[in-house]
């Protein structure tokens, strides 16, 4: 057998092996959504009290490894466009963005201060009211955010104080309904702006 | 397949298998509506009080928004809430001065402990089996109430017992007020390291029934008789701060520190001069020093006042205590005694301390009186650089009397056990809060057997321990960080201190604050009990109590009552503006001057050749902190042992008995035996063996159960002859070699120490 043939065979074997692993993994992954709908209480109480950086499912880990992220599916089709068109400001709901590292996502109580009376007949607002009636908060899904493996820290407050517009990193929310990732927060994106504004591009400015 | 491919693939499969093993289903849970609005990512520092030892250090708690898995209305979910992340000393607090000891730092783990009792429990199996079933608070309150009212109707309220850890502040007012109004037996406050003998001696010598505040920052010379004052004794954080000043914090010569003891403690390891002495002879040593001072006219007998006059032979210059006459008894050369006495007299202000072992002999009271007399002749009582007695705040919400006076030693539990054994019917309901006497009393007292005879025991404990496991009903208290707290420490500062802290966090579990439960019970009982405890909640009582401080000159100045209350809450308490010490009244006058009696030991020297000296663990304290994994995981500062216990012995002793480092040995007294690994160290007298208190729990969470041995269990029921306190240093033991081994953990991890934990 020629040497190239040998290499091909080896390559094939590895591919088949990896394929099998991925098949098994995706099967494992498929079992978990069933738990999402009806989680058996026993398994939940037995969840580890010890912090773990591990993923919920193997596919989550694989996805993170390849940097692919699922599109967040929000429990309520909240529309940014309508709220902003009615004269609200970003910071009305995302309080603290100018004071701390993270902006607050308001709780159901905050939404209900207005929606007690406004648009109470709309289906999405009924969903909102139902959450509140059950004593539950809205399980908003994360839209932006860095992967832990990136080891990057971001603090909103200094950016807001420096006059960076929200839209520069989050896109024009007056045109968006449910928040989606409009801007890809890659390192290149951050560094470009840092260069333009002549601020530190030192590694430890963000990676610490 | 090449080796490289193989490695890649096996690494991938291995990682996958590992990941699958520890899935975290947290984002399947529902989210509860948050009860507080916090900004994410920003820390706030909230004042709190450390409750893990009686020192009462003021703390700051770093709180940040986080997500906790909690059960609300029977459903598991995620709650966004302020979560304490770190504990530090409160810089404004006059006791902690911004510092905190390692035990205090670990207080965080009390709140987040995986084995905390999360909801009320009723016993479902045989007593002591640890089988409980979860019940609601309504059911729990109904059960307890029915037992209390049953005794009320049969007019047997005196058969209600209340056993607590030492109490102070409004918590004490409520507990004692509740018991008094119910006409129950007076509550018993139990702690193994209660220092009752020293308090009693101070009442005799100086008229102040309290532990002294030591003004180390101004001292030039310090003689400590056995007191581990930098580690566990009295107010270790305040004393460490003062000691730091004495050594480094001022210009000129640093003060000299002499430690006298028979086993080197962590404190002793810091001493300039460490003097090994015979157990129980500290009083003789102190009087011998006084003899030199008096005979060489370095001080006058009259200057010592009442504290000196108490001692037999004082006015004659203590003729029986000449160094040459007592050097053999004490085990210290006469020349050393004379030199120390001269040094102390020449380096005023000089101060002497007594604590731990020396006060826990059968003659501990005499030892303490002797050291008091030495302090008096050195002129260090009530003076800067000496010992002072802090004025304690005693406002009791306008209900004086309830919390005054009475302090209990360990002996009160012995009395209780004896009473139950004599008339089993004498205690029908026992309420337990924070105390664990089944662990912390000698087996010979038969406390466990006594409690088993009590028909109904209710506990307010947060953890199942050796005492709580006997309970029929458990009404779990909040953790300290979840509770309103107040405290008025008796020592540690020359200011009057009234600490106060609102809850630093919302409760994680279905628990209730014990004072609130008592107030609720009082309201439901009605009549005189409700009238005696008129406050709706614990914080109402606190607000009323603290309002009396507004007019006094202190750390808070406010325009009105609400402003005052807000500022006190923000600051973590109120303390007086000026340093003050209580003016000393003459203490009790005994029928005859106190004479030395030789210390008695249980067991004959032939059969039981060694003195057995238990000592408080730097980490697990008296055993009440053995459930905190940080404390188990921290190496003991002197021996570096972790996750376990050990028996310290002198190399000469070990050689004679052919014992090597880490061998398992058996320590036997007349009252029991235990096995533990030997630790051979030179800092201990050849006829003494020592053992840390704290381990040896049979039932105290996953981290402490079945680990090490409990030295308290084999102690002889010897009592201090003057005060009746347990003389826990008065037991003699023999030791025998059991097997070779390497059970002592020097820098080992949890899984090395206990393989069974790997499988949890």
C-alpha cells in the first residue's frame, strides 16, 4: 500500500470515530429538553452545591468550544421599538449602567408599574401579568455577554461616562423589537474603538 | 492511528464524560420575583456582628447581587438577591478595629452550609436516630404551643427548661423575659470555654464579675499564665491589635512578653520568653513573683488593696512563697522567678493575665485570685497598660432585671443532668438554642442519658448536632447574617459598646429568627407572657432599647429618634465617646483569707502517669465550628494538622514509649478512652500530653462527623473547688501504643483524609 493510502485510511478511521462521538452526544443533548418542560424535583434538589464551570449538556460544551451561540428565545416578545418610540430612555429600565459594571434587567414588578393599566389586553402583556400572578420573574435569556473562556471583563460605567452611545455596541434599538445580537463583540471590535478613541489597548485593560 | 490522534480522541471523550457527569440544571428552574432592587456587579458593605465566639467583633459584610437556588412555597427556583461574599472587620468598631480572625472569616460558611436545617422538622424515627420529617411553621408552632400550654394548665411551668449558648443584649432580654413570664426554670447558658472561674475571681478581687479588657497597647511588660489571648481566649482580635501596638506600634522599646504554660500555645510561640511550669501551680508562681516584689520593696502590700488582702499571708509579705521554697513545686528555677519579678516591677506598666488551663484546675479560683493580686501589686488594675473592666451597656428595653446578673458556667448543665437523673419528671419540656452540651461535657456527667429522659425537646438549631439530634421538634433559626443582631460585649474595649446589625441578607431557607419565634409564642400564649414581651418583633425591641442611648455622648449624633436609629444601623452600633472603665468597688470579703490548696488530679500518678491538657482549637474553637470546611481545611498554625485531631507529646516521652510521629495511640483516663495519632513536639512538658478540642463529633454535618476524637468526652468530672466549674485540666491519663500509621494530615486534602467523601 502506498503511503498516501495509509494516511487516507487513518483519516477515515478518525472521522468515523469522531462522527460516532458527535452522534452519541447529540442524542444525549436531545434528552435534556424533556427535562426543561417537566423537571423531576428530586434531581433538582440533588444538584451539586459546589460551583462548576461545566455545561448543562455536552452540546453546550461543544458549541462553546466552536464559539457558536444559540439565538436567545425570549419568553415574552418584548419590543424595544415601541417603548423607545413612546419617549422612554434606555436607562429608564437598564438602571445603573452609568454606575456599575452591568445594567439592570428590570424585574416583572418594574414592568407592571406601567402595564397594570397600559395595553393590558395585548397577548404579550397578558403573559407578563400571568408571570406576576404566579409570583415568578421573567426568565429573560442573555443576548450579549462574553464566554467565560475569553477571560475578559467589561464594565459599562466608564464607557457610558466617556460618552459612548449605547447604540455603538448594541445597535439601533429604536428599530428592534426583541433584542438580538446586532453587533458582534469580537476583540477586533473592541480594540478598533479603543484605538480610534486613543484609550488603552493594553491586554490587562480587559483581560484580568 | 498515530499516538497523537489517539491522545486527542481520548482527551475529547474523557472531557465529554467528565462534563456529562456534572450537569447543572439551574436554568431549568423558575425565577422568583426579587424582593430587593440591587445594581448588578456593585458591592455594598453592610455592618454585622460575629457571633462565633463571645468576643463580639463588629464586621462588615460585602454583599453583591447574585442568584441563589432557594425553595419558596415548596417550589425550588432561582432568586436574584443580595448575597454576602466576604466578611471583614468593621474599622469603626472599637473591638475589632477593622480586623477579623480566621474563624470569623469562615462565618460565611454557616449561611451557605449544605447541611443547614432548611425548614422546621419533627422527629419521625426513634430519638437520636436523626430521622426527621419536614413540617410547616404553623404545625411546628402548634406542637410547641400545645406542650407549653399543657404544662401551664397543669401548673407545671417550672418543668420547662431553657438551655442556650451564652446570651447578651436584647436576645438575652427576650429569652430570660420569656422564661420568667412563663414561670419556667431560669434559662441555663452553656459554653465549654465559659471562663466562669476567672469572672468569679474578678468579682472577689475587684468587684466586677467579668473578664478584663487588657490594654496591651500601653503595656511594657506582659506575663500571661496559660492565656491563649492571641488565639482563642477572651477577645482575641482586640488583644491581637493591642499586642501589635505593644510590639511595633509605638516608638521606643517594644514591650516584653513572657508566657507561662505547660504546653506551648500559638500565643506562647510569639513570646520573648516561654517558661514551662507544672500544671496547676500558676497561682503559686504568681504569688512567688509578688513575694519578690514585696520583699525587695519594689511594691507595697497595701497598694494591692482588697485583691491582695484576700490572699492569706499577704500583709506579712507572703512568707510561704519565697522562690527558693517553691521552685520545685512550680518547676521553675528560683533565679528565673526573681528575675521576672524584678523585670516586671521595673517596666511599668506591667500586666499579668490568666486564662484557659491554669483556671481549669481544681485550684483555678485560687490561681486567678493570685494573678489578680499580682496585678494589683504591680499597680496595673484600672490603669492604662493594665487590665480594666469595661462598662457594659445594660439597657433592657425599659424592662430592667431580666437580663442582669446571672452568668452560668459549665457546671449548670451538670446540675441539670443530675436533677433529671434524680427526678426524671423534673424537666418535661426542654428548649435548646445554640448549646451542644452532649458534645461538650464529660461522658461522666451523663448529659445525653439525662436528655433522653426528657419527654419533649425542641431545638432552635441550624444544624443537626449531638444535642439537636435528640430533639423532637426543630425550629431552625436564621443564620447570623440573616438575622437582626445586637450585642454588648463585656470586654475588648474601654468604651461602652452596643453593637447592632440589621440582616445582611434575606433568609435563604424557610427559617425564622429565634427571638421572633419566642415573641410569637408569647403573643399566642397571651396573659402575663404576652404582657411581659410587648414587642411585635425583635427589631421593634431593639429600636426601643437603642433609643435610650440617643441622649448619651457617643459615636452617633442625631437630630431625632429615626435619624438616630438609621445612623446606628449604618454604623453597626453605638459606642461611648470616651474611654471609661468601671470604678472598682471592693469585691466580696471572704470569711477567711484564701489559701492555696494543691491541685487535685483524677487518677493516681502510678497508674495514670500523664497530665491531660485539652486546649481550644485555633480553628474549630470549642468544637462548635468543626462543621465549617474552611476551618477543617486550614492547617493548625503550630502543628499544620488539618481535617483531624492529634495528641501532642514530648520527644522524650515518645522515645520512652517507642512511639513515632503519626502512630496511633490510645489515651485512657479513669472515665474513658480515645484513639488519635501522636504528634511529637518539644514544646510540651514530658509529663503532660495535650489534645485540641473541637473534633470527635459523632453527628455534626458531613464535614465534622466521625472525624478525630473528642478529648472532652474522657475528662474526669473534677470541679473547681471554689466555683464548681468543670476543672477540665485536672484529669490524668495513661497512653498505649496501638499501631504504626500515618493518620496525621500534614497539608493533606479532604479526599485524602476521608475517602468516603469521594463518593458523595
